[in-house]
């Protein structure tokens, strides 16, 4: 069974392979329209990025920034949240969960997000039993205090935990959860609105233990979990919001055939069904029809050129790389390529660099992009 616990996204033994085959984009109706800011510059055919080494860590998997704080916060899979200041890793971790997290494979400390006020941060991690926790800490920039669990989710298998946390433009916390693991979604969680598994959740974490927004799409609907914002996801390992438009981009790791990037436009009322396990990429998996689902905007064949797992990045809105403006940057963990797709023409994706074992991307306060390698390095993306 492909990419079960034995062949997974975060298996450290994987090494970068050769470049992937050309991408196939989703149907035109599924693609985002150009932003109101106007047409984007096309990525030049000779375009390339330089990956500038910033700091060395241990299995870094997630990236966070805090309001009015120049530090970069990096989650290490083994359980430590580290601060990087002026290119140096601060000696003492902000939080150390290394005695509490389950280790290896797709488990561990998986996600970090700071509240828009900067007063709290949130970690997504799996405990010794393999179950998911989203936990809050109060934080003053020096010391983390007042720990509390916001929510927990039992995990039936060790893989497909998701793990991404991000605050949206609405100030609410979005939480990615995989379908529960094994292979092929044996319990049908992706299409089951009675479970959080295989979903994107949307909550206000500043409640007891949290608040459900009244405008979530399944509030008040019998048999549905009100926290659900979108569903039909297999393993939404990484997702991001476009800081300029508010659009949401989701990298959903595939099963046997296809990797995909899903899209939700700003202003959506939620409730999108991205198809899993009836669809994989833009193809039927268990007989699903395209017309019944929100189709992906980017897909590529799994295994071609050594590909294995899509790593969603960000739409670039920084200043340092003008030709990258308005392009969605993403990677494949095994193949090692990094690509940029102009937001108004996603089929024109161009390889702009290579990097071994990309586990995540990050965006700083000014919109400049960073990348994490599971081998241990934090890089900044610079013009070549």
C-alpha cells in the first residue's frame, strides 16, 4: 500500500531525485482569476532562485512569525519550538515537547501559528499515543506560559496527520487534518462530515476551549461537525493564505496517482468538497465525478521524476524578487524541485531551483519567502 507508514512524507531516509515532468493544471473553471492589482509578470524562462543558508536546526518542519518581532520561529519535528534571531538559533527552545511527542515518520511537532495580536501561539503535535493536539501558550517574546489544549483528535493510524496551522485574513485559526491514515481512506473520513479527519477546520481559539464561528458552513446541520470549513482532503500537509488577496492554497498529498494543489478564493463561504476519496487529483479514485467537487488547480503525476509529496508554499508578495511577484511557489519533497506558477496562468509553472527534502515554506513580515529542509537547514529565497 503506497505511502503508508513505511513510505511517507517525512521519512528522513528519502533523498532528492531528478526533476519532475511538466505539470497539468486543473480545468479553466477551477483556476483563480488575476488579482485586482493587474497582470503579473511572467516568470522568465531563465529564472532561478538562490537558497541562502540562514540557520541549522534539527528536522525543521514548520515556520512561524510573530507581530512586531524580528525573530523567525521554527518547529522541529522532535518537539522543540526554536527562535532564530539575526541568523542565530537561540539556545533555549521557546517550548520543549520532546518528552511528550510521538517520534518519527509523520508524527511529532508538525505546525506553529502565532495569533494576530502576537500574545499567543499555537502548536499542532501528536502525543505518545499518536493523537493530535492543538495547544495554546501565552507568550511575551521571552517566556511561554499558560499552556492549554484547544482541541484534540484521536488518530486511527500513524500517518496522514496534517499538521498545518494558519490564521486567515479573518483572524480565525485554520487547522489541517488528514484522513486518519492507512491508505485509500478505509473509513471514508474524507467525505464524512461527522468527523474532523480529512478536513480543514476554522475556529476562534480564544474561547473555552474555543469558539465556532457562526458563519462556518455546517453550523446547525445535523450530523456535521460545526468546526469544518472544507472537506474531501487526504493529507493537507501545508496550506497558506495569499497576504494580498486572501485566497487560500492547499497542498494535498496524493495516494497512488496524483499530487494536487487546491484553491479557495477569498470571500468563499466555505464548504468546498475537494473530492477525496472519490477523487484523486483531477481523476476518479472511487468513481467520483468532477462536476460534484471543487477540482484542483494544479496536479502532477506521482512518481514521475521521483516525485512523492507536494509541499505547498505561498504566492510571493515580497520586494526582493520582482519577477516572482504573483507566482505560487511550491515543491516536491522527494524530487527536490521548487517551482513557481504565475497565479493567472498556473499551467506555466517553471522550475526555479532544487533543494533536498523541502518540508515547508515560510513567509516573513515583509512577504519574503523561506524554505525548510528536513535535513536541517533554514533557507531564504533570494534572486540568483
